[in-house]
């Protein structure tokens, strides 16, 4: 009988357990969308959130290994600090310098990063955008930027311009990507000195910062200077459009927020744990229900 969106399967001693660790964890939307997908797929899994303070990370990771979890997600502030506690890193995690998904095989923990590949999926599905030879303008130089840039490089981006208020982190990302993906040209610019020429040369503007989550404006970006063919992706996900997305839409630039990326990275994690694709549209439907309720 197909899942009706309400009745959850019973939890038994055979139920496979996955979850998410972070601190704090109350804001996470992953339990909602993952449990909806497991139920819709008629899989005997349950997804649970765990608040894990930084000083308890190592003990908790070893506990999850010993308890026989099938896997777990990792969120702030553990995405980097968990790396030395794992047995192996997938290329996606090694390149991103962060882990957001762990698969447990026996007693071995394998780290992945589905955030970046989730971005690539969302760019295609929501904006019909495929990285190519044209410049991609990335705002920010934190962990989200590094993961996104690594995935863009793997997806065939020819040129990326990293813009940040301070340049040290941007140069660090440039150096790491140059050695790993030499076929992608990466430049760095100061955000408050971003030029009209640099904007006009960009086919995609990607915001990787948290600015906009509380309605903040990102200064020094003149959306009207983007070419008519450009597109904008804001990694911030919220119930309403961020100011950056609103400004882009007012200028007739196709733009979306980060909900699609959140869903896509979750669907990729689902496949890593279960070996099968997440049921189409279920995770997005679960989030849309929450956002509009």
C-alpha cells in the first residue's frame, strides 16, 4: 500500500537507524524529509537528530560505529573536525575539506560530501544551468564555498571568480583547487571592489554565505550589471525569497534559493545509505508542506 504521508511504519529491532549530528540541531529539516522518503519508499529505516557538543564528538562517533548505525549526516560545527575520526574519505569530502554524510560498513566509517553535488543537481533542475567555459562568480570563501567550488570544478567549470570581503580564505581555496583541478581557472577579488566588468562576464552568480537568511542585503553587488542570460543561485534556504533572489527576479534574472540544494544533497545521502534512489518529489514535498504550514 503506498505511503499516504501520515502513517509511519513501526520501529522494531530490525529497523535500520540513520541520523544527523550537530550542535545545535533543533533547526535541522533533514529528519522531516528523510523520514518522509523512507516511509514513501517502504524502507524500514528511521532518521533521528542528535545534539552533539564539540567536546563529545569523538565519543559519539565511536558510539555510532559500535551501535550499528547504517550512516549519519554531519552538520555545523562538526563537518571538518569529524574528518580525522573517519576511516576513509570519498573524493567529494576530501576535495571539499568537509564531510556531511557518513556511511557505516561493518565497523568502518566512510565520509562523503553531498552538498557540492547537490548544488550541481539543483542548478540543472531549477535553473537549467550546466557549468561550462563562462565565468561563475562565487560570493563567499567559507566551507560552503569550498565544497561548491570543488563540485563546480568536477562538473566542468572553466572559470571561477571567488569574491570575499577578506582574501586569505579565498586564496586558500584557489590554491587547493589549482592543485586538484588545474583545468579550471580560478581568480580572486575583493567583494567591495567588484567591478561592472566582472559582473558582466558572469553566467552564474552563486551566494555561498549565510547573508540573507535574516533579510540582510549583500552590499557591493549590482544585479543589473549581470548579463541578460545570467542566472543566480542563493544557497540560503528560507520560507521566503532572500533579498538577493528578489533583486535578481526584479531584474528578470532567473533566481532561486537553496531549498533545491538541500533536497538534492539529502537525496544523494539517501542513495549512499540505501543503495537506491529516493522517491521522486517526496523530500521536496515534505519541506514545502512545512514551509507553507
